[in-house]
C-alpha cells in the first residue's frame, strides 16, 4: 500500500469500463488530454480523425499506457476533476483510488533533475485542485498584454491557430493587444468547456512559446 501507484495497471484493469464511459463524449476527453499535453500534437491529430468514438477512447488509453506511469497518473487525475465527474458521473468510482500519493524526496540535496520533477508534480496536480474554472475575458486581456511581437508564433505553436485565421485577426484589429486578445478569445470559443485558466497557462508556458510563467500565474489563482 505504501509503494508507488502503478497508473498503467489501474487503467489497464479498467480499460473496458473507461471506453464504455468516456465514449459518450470522446471529443471532450480528447481536447482536455491535448490541452494538458497528455497527448502530443501528432497523437491528437491521429485520434481526432477517427470517426468511431469508442476507438477514439481506446487509442487515447493506449497512448497514455504506452507513455508510462507518469502520463497514466496525469490522465487519472484528469478523470477525477469536477468537470469530468459532471460530464461522466460514472467516473465517481475513481475517487476512491489513491493516485496522488508520491514518495517524498530523501533529502534537499537532490539533483537538479529531481527538483524539476517535484516542481512538475505540483503543476500537474493544479487542475485537480483549483483550475476547472473557465478563463475569463478580463484574464485573457491581461494575458494579451504579456505576449509580445511573437504572438503569431504563440498562436500557431501553442493555440494551433492557422495562418489564415491569424491574418484575419491582424486585419480586423489595429492594436497589438487587441489582436492578441482576439486570438485568445477565438481559442476559448473553439475549445468551449476546455478553455480553462489552467489549460491556457499550461499551453502558453511551454518552453518553446517564450511566455514568462511569472507574468501569467494569476491564471492559477482561485476566483
């Protein structure tokens, strides 16, 4: 009981149940897995082109299991979120699983790698604790002020906007902040229930996107 939890085994043992439950709205699950980086862009694109919802869920589970225990635990924490529980009431059975237990570091004198892992663990649990809430327009405007001239790259890399969409936004809005805000608002309308404050924070603060996490950490606060 005191050892590390094997998320892959938990998912495998409940695979049929999860497929039957999540297929009711497989796209909802897919969008959340993508926004939380549980699935890569390529994996997301492969799954979204599948017409059968049961097969979509099956492939999501297979990808997660293949990636190992860390991804499996992140996926299980996603399923325990309130918005997931509301969408799929049968997932209530997962609340009894002890999937958030972690071994404490033996000493503070651990390597830089261990420190990074611990910081990532804190972030990975944030959506379960505070951030199933939707991002607000006020917050998107504040975020827009933090994104510089590389906003088009952010739109393409982080928010998966097409160049055509970005060109249209640029033509329709004269001021820089208005353009970025329009891009973020377009993203939130596309993602619908998946446009949470945490998801936006998670997307924008990936290393390749160059947005300083300290400037937008208000997205992790409770409102």
